C-alpha cells in the first residue's frame, strides 16, 4: 500500500476546501470500502480527509411525513430508527440485509451510496477494467460473469452496483443533498447513479470535492407496507444475485392503485422498474399481472455467458415480492 496522508476536519467548509486543493484526495467516513480498496491497490488517494466530526448524523422526521437522514448516520442507527421502521420498512430491511452487524455499526449512509462495484476484475489491478483504467477493456465481458449485470450494460462495463439501500431509495424517489465549492444542490436519486455507457469510470455526477450531506425521502403512504426481498447464494452476509424493493397500494376492488418497484443485483445501477410499474397500474393484484409485468421488465436484458439465469431469477423474485406486498393490503 502506498503512503497516504491523513487529515481530520471539523466542518463541511473545511472538508470541501481541503479536498479541492488535493486532486487525488478522498473523503473518509466509515472506511469499510475505501480502506479495502487502498489495501488492494485499486484506488490511490494521496490524502484521506476524515469527516466523522461533521454534524451529519441526525435522522429527522419531516412535518410532511418524509424523513431526512444525515450522510454520516451509521447504517445500524438508521435501520433501527423508529420513524424509518414505521414509515419506510423497505429502507430498514435493505440495510439489515445489506451488511453484517459489524459493518452496519461502522458504515455510513453516504458511504453506502458511494461504494464501488464488487466486480472481481475491478478489484484485481492485473485485470483489464475500464472503471479502474479507462480504455483498458472489460475482462468481465468474456470472463466469469455470473454475478454481473443483465440490465443497463454497455460494451465497456457490466458490473453491478452493490448497494441494497440504494435500491430501496430509488423505489422511493429519494433526493441526495450535496455541498461543494459552488454551494449546495440536490440530485434525484435515480439521476445520482449513472449508466456506464462510454464512460464507466464515472459512476455518479458529483464533482471532485462535493460532499453528500444527507438523503431526503419524501412522504409516501404506501411505503408503510413496503418490503425488500434479497436473493443470494447464502443467507449470511452476501451480495444480491437479485433483489426487489416494492411498495404497493391495492384498492378496495383488488386493483393496483399505486406501485413502486426497483431491482438490485441485476443492473449496472439501482434499477427502477418503470416498465413494470406502468403495466401494473390499474391491473388486478394477481400473480398473472405480476408475471406479465416482470417479463416485460426483463425483456430488455442482455445476458452474458454465465448470468443468463438472472432473467428468470429476477422475474420470480419480482412476482414473489409483489405477492407478499399484495397480502399486506392497501396503503396505510
């Protein structure tokens, strides 16, 4: 591992000013991903700016029924927060299923959104990876790609985004609050994660020196009966082969009056299943409706040699999640 300088900052202005003067610097919060990548010689910051003293740990209930989560709030605290459990159980469930207790106690909410892909080729400096070294190629395209993406892929990258939390937040239309040298701005969560296209090294729209300060989740009555389903190779801590975040409102006549649906583990970004949502609205909350919507969403998949099984797996997971949500009843 290369020598790295370290600085601890007391406030956001100092953090932003410090990092702007160091083009190769990086923020350090929980460090559960950054330190691993340093050890693996995948990232090479010359300065780590410790932001743990910043006052960004609050979990605040908003008057309209939404919630604001500070970027430095620990995953364990958010997962157990009464307002999150009551109003947005899909968030709480995604956090519990997303990491071991030890990691949940260390990792921050902002860091979770910015974690890098779990592609083994990205984490191997000897392999070709366009994310790590643009223009070098993508070893996963013709390599062992069982865990890789089938949606949102390009000729330059097929790595899946690893965050479970991000899938839930995309389903709920959350907003990311950031601050930088040019002031504060907000970014809709679905715009925060970028498809690889021709620039797979660019995973989000943040400029160097911009800092996530919080996540705002708007009110959504049907989210009180939302859920997160995760399918993985083993029940203990593991990344998703596929996952589903769903909130569903069923009218008294059994017809779907509202639905939010997002997928994880199958796409290069947290995947909002908008095609399936459109097909479900106004349809009976029945298995055949769920199956048609799931098939339509996965019709756009581009599988590789080892991951074609994810098409059927994702469809089955969507159907199962929607059936479970339908049994919960209408919105609270």
